[in-house]
């Protein structure tokens, strides 16, 4: 019976060795795939680093372009603000002149002003007014602008 124990132990060792050999074959295949995947992973990592460098350069270019267009836009906004202020001043002067003309027209309608017959052309009474200095600065500026347009 002791002989049987030796044969059983030898059979058990052979079975375990066969399982170990099978496991080593499977493990070798997996390591081979891992090695080939490692090369692919290195290539993918290099490609990713290159793409990141290009993206960084693109972002820097976009930032530079945004700053340049922002400064140009800021200059245009400042210019537009100046024009807006000038237009506001002209509108105020025009409103003042319109009020004065309304007053003069009301006076002329009531008969207090000089009458001009329709057959005789007037001697340009408005020209005489424009040569006289207006009372306030917006009126003067508007008159200068009108004269410059002629």
C-alpha cells in the first residue's frame, strides 16, 4: 500500500505540473499582448503629447488674436463715444435753435414781425442771424457745422 501512495503522489504532481504548464502558456500569451499593447500605448501617448502641444499653440494664437481684436474694438468704442457726445451736443443745439425758430415763427404769425410780400424775395434775413453770434456754445457749434457744409 505504501507503493500506492507513491504512485498517487506522482500522479498528483504530474497533474499539478500540467496545470502549471498550461497556466504559464496562458500567462506568456497575455504578457506578449501586454508588450505589444505597451508599444501601442507609447505611440498613443506620443500622439497625445503632440496634439496637446498643437492645442496649446492654437490657444495662444486665439488669445493673441482676441487681445488684438479687443484693443481694436476698444478703440472703435472710444471713437463711437466721442461721436455720440458730439451728436448729443449737436442735437441740443438743434433743439435750442428749433425753439428759437418756433418763437420767431409765432411772433411772425401774430403780426409782430416784419412782413414780406410773396412777390418780393426776402433779403435773406436768416443770413443776418447766422452772422450774429449765438448766445450759447451749442448754437455756435451748430451754425459752424452748417456753414462748413455749404
